[in-house]
């Protein structure tokens, strides 16, 4: 199961970094902010249709949409900061996710289920966390 999660984290990282690269290119070309919706279409939807990146179909698109949305918010905050529309200190450009950093993927509510209740997903419980297109995942007691 860890191999499937590692592939998911890698795909999420690729989507995030691809949006950041396209948003930076759009901004530097003078086209302004690349919206989250447009970014989702360019990176996720068109990426799934492209034979070179068809491997994106293996994973739930909701995870990718969330990654693009967070990256778009960061890029929009950067632009607002540089133009003076945002209060506070100036922000730097959004950074690309690195393979060596802590990996994360945020699943929307419809992309996971908890069988037996959240309190039962502990080490000796009977509950089970199931991720869309990934399958059941071992959970750890973080309490």
C-alpha cells in the first residue's frame, strides 16, 4: 500500500509543480494570474487526456484539484503582495514541492471513507480507512 501512496504523492507533487511553472510563465509573459479553474483544466483535465501524462488517471482527480487550488491561492497572494493589494509583508513566489520534503495529499470528503468510525481506526480497532482509487490504508494511533 505504501507504493500506491508514494505514487499518489508523486503525482500530486507533479501537478502542484506543473501549475506553479505554468502560472509563473503566464505571469512573466504579462498575462496576469492563471486562475485555479484554468489551471485545473490545463494541468489536470488536459493532463489526463494527454498520452504522456495519462498516468494521472490512476488517481482521484479531487486530490489534484485541491493541490491546484492551494497553489493558485499562493500564486494569487504573491501577485497581490507585489502589486500592493495585500496588506502585510511582501510574499515570495510559491515554491515547488520537493521529493525530499514531507509529502501530503488532501482528499475531498467524497474520496475517502472510514468504516467502523474514526475512533475505531486506531491500532487495535476494527475500523478501516479507504481511499478512492488507492484502497484500504493502515492507520496509526496519533492520540
